[in-house]
């Protein structure tokens, strides 16, 4: 199907009991396994066989599971060769088996399965009894089949209903109608008069039928016992005889069951309906009833054997007629094979206007016709046909391809007419059961249509069946047929037993022996020159051959040494005997495998190269993407972490910062104290200028040494830092108090800075005032000095006696410093005056130097206090408490005020002394 892009068909034929139904199952299972997809529709197709067997198969005298209907399953495939749906078509269900059975036979399996496998609740609801209590089932004295469990079959049927998606509500309706059919068979009649008119016995059967159908029991009894006739404008109710009432009862049962069977087929087709994936390609499996020849053969056996005759003709046409005609038309040297043609038998049955079915329809239209008149008409018109043979009474014989069959015309006309009174349709339409309303609506629509010769709904059963067969043959003609002949090994239905005569008869009747003869002497493989050259032309090694299809085909045959008797070359096709095409297929397969292997490696190389390039590109892209993602995630996590940091963590960080600031402040104060001590030591050592210079240079070097912190102090500090950090982890509750204290100290520190700035400005003003006073003193002293030098220049070399020189003057500037005492008398000698002037000059210079030194000291001390911002109440390495900056500033201020008071006193004393010397007479007292 996929290679040739043509629909295929599998036609399964054979006698009844030869195994056609089981063969169809195997074919469906194979196709389901081969074309199974993901939708699971193939499983539903397989489960439909359980439903169809239960409702359409029955036990006959020759077969325990005989198909009493024909079916064509059309399996649809998608473009990928997967099953996507199916469609089911049925032909001629044997309705008479519902009401009439022969000895050794059973009705349809579903009745026995329902009685045996229904649950107690379902049995109570449907008023079900055992199968032996129903007239329709016990009339043949065969209720069971050896080796078959009806209870298990019913359980499988319920599973199939669920898989095919038939709702539980519909299932219960189906079972209710089946129970109604069984109870209809138990409805009995009572003769009321001498004309054999009857009335319905109002018993349990009528009540249960009315309950299950959902109608009124009185109306049901009226329909079963009377028939309404239209006489002009009047409607007359006519009582029925016992035979007519029985036929009416059986007619209702057969109509309900046949309609129910058709409805189930519709539901199955809805469930198996394919979707948009269908491509129009399909494989059809035909499983139809086999050839039958019983002791009593009626209208149903005639239709069944007619269908088999038509299939045999299809078989003969494809395997004998068409093949041999093709050989002759293509110029092949061929000896024609003779075979049994059944065309004459087909003409006997279907030919117009004197065919068997045509005469049956003609006789069915006569109101007074009977089965006997029909038999006489057949003998009169068909006696010239070699396949027909009349018998005494109502019997006749037909010589079919599979053998001669004796038919009895009893019931032919009634079964061909298949009447359904209007009263019955009206009753069904008034029932509460939805399915019966649906069935009656369909029947009413058919009856209201105008009578058209081409309308199959208004035709007889025989003509309708003939039309279905012709439609089936047209469907099969549009496919490539594949025939399966089932051979019945023995007539006793026993395993491992072969009756040679029976098998040989079937082989001859089916034409299998002729098919084998044609296959051996014929050419089963037929390919056009274009098809052969296109399929095997690439195997040709010689490229110099002409490229027309015929030359290429012959060259390929010669290259592989194919013997001339194994093939023939026709006008349009090349004909090969059995097995020859396998040589080319094997060689083609090997070459294609080599080509595919080469392509595989080359494509693999290209694919790997492409993959590596794509992989490298993907890795680069992924690296950038992952980097961006990581950055974004880090930003998100950082924000989340910042938001989730607790107040305790913030306090710990603040405490660490405070600890570090305290350590830095301690180091700064230590350096400041060291520098202060060095400066005080510098002011004390005033032995001499040289010693003072060396002392000053040493003092300059000393602070650099003091900057280096001793290792022991550093290790002790680090230890204290670690101890402090450990203590901070245990004192998280003190963080709040520390922050509050810090805030207070920061406020106090800002106030302190403001106060320091104001004090510094005041001090600068006072220092400026002292500088001005000192400048005035220097100016006055300079004037005195110039005057003194003019009067006593000859005595300037005399050194001052009793006065401290510059080298011996102390830099500490202690308070209460007095001018040196003199040992000479109050005289105004020039020497004395010169000495006084020199002493005054030295005192002024000393005051100036002291002022400059003290100013530098106080500036540095004040700047150190202002710039170094320390924690309150820190401790030194000796465990002593470090003083607060305000205390230091207070001490500094006290030293400054003390020094300033002493300095002002000495400055006034020096001024007074200078003033006294300026007003003293140079000549004495």
C-alpha cells in the first residue's frame, strides 16, 4: 500500500466452519502490530470483533461460531503508515435466527451470555431468568457450547463496550431491549373462536415486555392480536389468526434485534472515525459467511451462497481471466489454462428479467402469491439453465461452484417482503425507550419516502442484498486484491483430523488447483519496462548501454545471467517467473546498503562537525547567559541579604567600628603623650646653646622612635581586640545602650569643638596682645641700647656680673623670677649703666624666646586635643583610665593661665626695670 500508493483488500473465503473469522482476526492483529500508533485506535478495532461476534455470530450444525452476517472492515492509514481509523460495513444479518432455530443450533451468542453473565442487580432490573426458560432459546435443545464459558464472554463484552466508548447508560438500554426480545418469545396466544382468531394471554411475559420497552401493556396486546385496515376514511381493526399473531410477535422481535445490531455498528463507526490524519489509503478485510448446504436450506442460505458465487467470480476474474488476457495482449507465448467459470450460475440468480431474484420480487408483489406458486414459476422459467433443477413440491436445486444445494421455498416470499405494520411503528414511537423511538423514526422516514425504483430502502430484501453485493464488488475492484482460501479439514469439527476427499473437493471447487497450475507455468512478477529500469537500472555496470527502459531492462537481465526460459519480454512489461525477482532484490539491497553506509558516514561527519560548531556556539552563548543570570541572581541575593540583615548584625558591625576607633584613639593619645613629654624635657634642658641644639636634635629624633609600638604592647593589644570581639558576641543586648551613649558623646563632642574654637580665638587674641607688648618692649630696649652705646662705647667689653647668661637661662619659666642683685653702689658710672642695659637686653630676648616656644607648645597641644577624637573612658595598657579630652583641655587651660600670669608679671617687671633705667641719670644718684 505504501510502496504502490494503492488501496489493498484481503478477501477471505471458504466454507462455513473453515476458519474465516479467526483468519480475519489474525489479519487485523498483524495490521494493528505493524501500523499501530500512539492514539490506540488499533486496540479499539481489535475489540470490535468481540462485540460483533456476540451480536452477529451463532452456533450452527457445522460451526460453533458461525458468522450470520457479512462484514467489510476498512482500516485507514496516515501518511506515515500508522492506523488512524476504521469503517465497518455489514451485509444481510440473519434475522430469522432470532425466532426460529433448528435442532443442534443456537441463537446469537449475546442472549446466552446475558443470561449467564449478568450481575444479580442487572438480572433483577431486567427480570432475567435462565436461558432454558425462554422459548426463543430452548426450542433447539442446545443451550451451551463445549469449551465456551458464556459468563467469561459477557465479561469481555463489557470491557469491549468500555474500550469502544459506549456509555454505561446505552449499555443498559441495549441489555433491556435484548431482555425484551427474549420475553417476547414467551408471549402466548389463546384461540377465541372457530376462525382461529386469538387474543394475547396477559401473563408475566406481556408485563415484562411492556416494562422493558416502556409502553402500555394493553396497547402491546392490541398490536399483537389485531391489525388495523384503512377502508376509505374508516379504520377497521381485524383480529389476527394464530399464525398471523405469531408472525407479528416474531416480526417485532426480529425488527428490534436487527435495528439494535445496526445501531451498534453506527456507534462503533463513530468511535473508530478517523481524524484529519487520514490520507485516503486503506486496507479492507472482507469476512463474509461461507458457502452453506444444510438439510433444510431457505432464503438466507440462497443469499449466502449467492454472495460466495460473486466472490468466486471476482477470484476467477483476477487470477484467471485478467492474467491470461494480459499475457495475450502483451504478446507473450502462453498456453491458456482452463478453469471452471461460474458465470452461468450467477446469471441464474441475478439476471433480469428471468433471474431467480427477479422472479422472487415479481411474485412478492402479488397479494395471492404463495411459496408454491413461486416454486412453480421458477421451474417454468429457469428449466433451461444447466445450473437449475426443479424438484417435486416447493423444492429446487442449484448447482453452485462448491456443490449442489437443495432449497425449500417455504417462507421465501415473507422473508423477501419483510413487512412491518404501521401499528407496530406507532407503538414503538410511543415507548419510553429512546432507542425504540429512534428505530421507529428511521422506519417512518423510510416509509414516507416516495417509491423510486433506484431507492434501496423501498426494495425487497433480495434486491437490496444484490445491490449491496454490487457495491461491495465495486469497492474491491478499486483495490489490489489478496485472496485467502480457508480449507475445512473435516466435517466433524475435530482437531488434527484431515478428510482427504473433503479437502480435495474444496480445492477443486475453489479453483485452487488451477491457480497453482497458473502460478507454476505463469509469470507472477510483472513489471513495466519503466518500472524495472527505474528500480534495477542503477545495478547496470556498463554505462554505454542505451538509456531507453527496454534496453536497460534487457542489459540488467544479461548482466546477472538470467536464463531465457525464466522470463519473457512483452510489448509493455517484463514477465518473470517465481523467484527470479529475488535475485535482483538481493543485489539491489546490498548495493543500497553500501550506498546508505557511505552516506551514513558522510552525513555523520557533517552532522558531527555541525554539532561541534553548534555546541561551541551554544557553550559561548550559555556562558554569557549564565554569567548574566549569575549577576542578576547575585544582585537579587545581595538585596535580599541587605534587607534581611538583622538589627543585631548591624549592632555587631557598629561595635567593631567603635572598638577600632577606640584602639586608634589610644594609639593617637599615646603618641601625643610621648611627644608632650619630649617637648617638656626640651624646655627643661637649657644648659647651653650647643647642648640645647644637640638636645633639640635628639628631641626631634626621639618622637620618631616613639612612633614604633613595642611588640609586646602590640600582641597585648591584639589579644585584647580578640577578647573584645568575643565579648561583643555575648553582649548584643548592650549595643543599643552603646549607640545611645555614642550619640550623646557625639553631641557633647560637637559642643566641645565649638567651645574649643571659641577658646582658641580668645587665646589667639591674647597672644597677639602679648606679641604687641613684646614688640613695644623690644623697640624701647633697642632705643636704650643705642643711647647707651653712644655714651660708653669704651666699656662694652665688660661682661655682666651677677646676671644669668642666655645659656644658663631656664626654659621652664618658673614663676617669681627676679632680676639679679648687684654688689656695686648706687653710682652712675658708665660701666654700671652699660651692665644694666646689657642685662635688660638679655632679659627681653629671653622673654621673646620663651614666648615663641610656649606659643608653639600650646598650639600643638590644643591641635592634638581637637583633632584626636577618642572614645570616652578608654583604658591604657597599664590598666589606668585615660583622662577625658575636656579634662586635658582644662589642665592645658590651667597651665596656660598660670604661665600667662607669670609671664605678664615678669614682663611688667622687665618694663619697670627698663623704665627705671631710662629715667636714671647717667652721672650718679
